[in-house]
C-alpha cells in the first residue's frame, strides 16, 4: 500500500485527537482520555514541546469511508536513562484497523527508531498492554524485549490526589 510518513504539525491535531480516541476505545480506556485538540496544539507545537509526532497519510484514492487520509500516528518524546544515556519513549503507535497488516506500523516504529538514533539515543522504550497479543508478537518480532519479565521492573504512576499529596512539602 502506498503511504507517506511525515512530521506532525499543528494542523494535524484534530486527526491526532480522533485517532487517540480510537486507540483509547481499542484499549478499553475511553473514559481515561482527558486530552483535547487544544492541549495537543499547546503541548506538541509550542516553543518547548512536551512531545513530537509523526503522521501516516494515504493518497485520496485510499481514504477511509469517512474521508480520512491520515490513518496512523506515533507520539514520542526524549528521555534519559541513568544506565544507558539518551532514550526515546514512544508514547503511542496507532494504525487504523483497516490499514493494519500493510507495513504501516513497522514503518512508524522504524521512523521513531531512526529519529531516536539521529538524536543519539541508545534505546527505544514503550509500553504495551499485556492482553494485546498481536502487538506483543509484533514487537517481539522486531527484536524488542519485555523488561518487565527480563528485569522485573514495574512501570509506576502517581496521579490525581496522590500526586497532589506527594507534591506537598
């Protein structure tokens, strides 16, 4: 299938928001999404962005029945490992269901890896739900490892009231 991958821009935020909602629905987490188009515009395209993104577009002749030509995306940001140095964290990798199995997900992940290597990163990190066997199989087939099983790490989160409480001196 013919497609192109390019850097996301502020005009893509409406489509990124749409695909985030599709991803959340797939992950059975629709109620957890609090992000808005405005948040994406501010957080991704300000002077000091919190994330970067890439978009997959297909030609008009392959657009969805709803008229979408933007059919996938990846969001990523740079981080740091005290053991390994520079790292890139892939927050999202999403391809609309009707476009899966056509090499788009692999191309998106490859592009994030390229961008990370160009920035001097030593590793690509991301999370995947334990029940998402097709994604797990795909990531393993790319040579990725499960550090939860390998090292015993747990990915932790502190949010809401717990975060507010933790922030108190």
